[in-house]
C-alpha cells in the first residue's frame, strides 16, 4: 500500500465515523487530505498535477449534484474532492459516479430496514422534506470501487 492508499483508508474511516455520529464530514479532515493528495501526486501519480486536477474534476462533477436536492451535501463534495486529490481526476469522476449509483439502492434498503419506505411517496408528493442519509459510508465504498476497479478508462491516452 502506498501513502495515498493509507490516507484513503483514513479518510474513509474517519469521515464515515464523523458523518454517522455528527452528520458532518469535518473540514479538518478533508482540507488536509486535499493538500496531502496534491503533494503526494508528484511521486505517486502519472502526472505531478493529477492531485490538483482530481480536486478540480471532483468539484466540477459534484457541485451540481449538491444543488439538486439532497443528493450530496457540501461535506460529501469535499470528501470526494479529497479522494480525487489522492486518486487523480479520472478516479474522482468514478468515485462520484459510483456514489450516485449506490446512494439510491442503499437509501431504499435503509428505509425498508427502518420501515419507512411509505414515506418516499410523501417526499415525492412534496408533503414531507427528505431525510438526510449518511453518505460518507457509501462514498467510502465508492472510493474502494474506484481504487480497485480502474476500468473503464475515461480519458484514453492520458
């Protein structure tokens, strides 16, 4: 395991813990991880600027999702940006895609487990506000998937 891999595990574990306990992903975790990813890109990624590009790619892809209902909160966006800094731009996009693909099925399982699936209809009709879900554990799984599954290549020749 390389230092960026160790930091990804630290990011996933601490962000998941704090998200479940406090419903927040802390800035004291995400911003230093972004900085570490930018610095560690020099020896560990294909191009020395991949850490910075990972942050920018995650921000460009995630910010619109944070504006569309409760898909991603700003803490979730910063967590994906930190993962992007550690993984690079292509993996940052994959983390976002995996996260969005996993959030709905996980949310349905959580609602079924809590016996609140009927509430979805009330939310869709506008009678109730949606309940925030802990996204950090889902994003952590997405980070793992993006790390171990490098295909499909989004930018061939890069």
